[in-house]
C-alpha cells in the first residue's frame, strides 16, 4: 500500500487493485502541490462536509467518472451537485470495492456544507492487498478507537482547536496501536499550527513508528 500525503487531511492511497483519494481539499489548500485535474483515482472518499475536506470531491469525481464514497447524506449532496456516481454508506457498514474494502467508522465532529447539515462525520478503514489504513477523519479522542487496534497505519489529526491536539493524538496511538502513525490536519492555517516532531517523540515512546510526511511525499506500508 502506497500512501501519499497531499496536505491537511488529504491522502492518495494506492494498491494493486486501484487508488483512492481521501478528503480532496486541493485547490484552496495552501499546502497542496497538486491540482484537482492532476488526480487520477478510482474513488473519492469524504469524511464530512466541511470545505477543507469535501473540497474538490465533485470535480475529481467528474474528471475520473468515479464514485464519491461516504455517508448517505453527504453522497446524496455530492450527486445533487453533479458527481456522476456515488456509493452511500453509513457508520459501521463496509463494502468490498474493486480497489479494496472500505469500512466507515465513528468520528466526533460536525458535518455541514454551505447549505446546511449533511449527516454525520465519519472515518474510514481502507484495506488493500492485506494492508489496512485508518483515516480517523476530523475527530476528538474517544476510547472506541481501540476497536481498530492493530491496523497497519493510522492517519491522525494533531492540529487541536477543531480536532484532537498532540496530547490526545498520542493517546489515540495508545488506543489504536498501529504499526505506523502519520500526523495530519495541522499547519494549514494559523489556528492549527503544531510541531509534528512533538507528536512523533511522544508516540514513538509507545513503540509506534511515526512518519511525518511533507505534502507530496509518499510512503509504503
């Protein structure tokens, strides 16, 4: 499994069966190094409706003629907005796609667009080629993260203010016990400025490898 960080909470995940983009906030993302038209994927996964996560989902879905995957209400919103395909799901559900398996997880946050609420926020556990990555979405700390203990990789927000900060993200590592943790959702805006090395030092004391990626940088799990 190849994971490429695109800034904020956006990642492209690739396996032998295909590729996906999660939370494609690119065009207005000051950290992103690619544009929506550069993206070639088989599906677009969106954790919730906030602009810095929904981002360019509809445009990328159109460009690739691929589905938007997320909660029922958010997918309906995207299809109403022009996405040519959608695969609505909900928290606790999973589905086997050609590129891999997707399970929706709980997240503690909000989910609104410019028109109002679009259901619940979520996270994703994506499995490709026998490897699993847990994108928690925007969330506060909650103990049921331990239900996903042992995933190969956890993508965790550390920015504080809107999500977990570093202290709670380290606690999340303790709950999840991934083989690798990658911080996200920090330094995009002044209000979420954080030093990822502080997270790395704290999480690695728990015996978990931490990889702090720059936008555009990839790693393999």
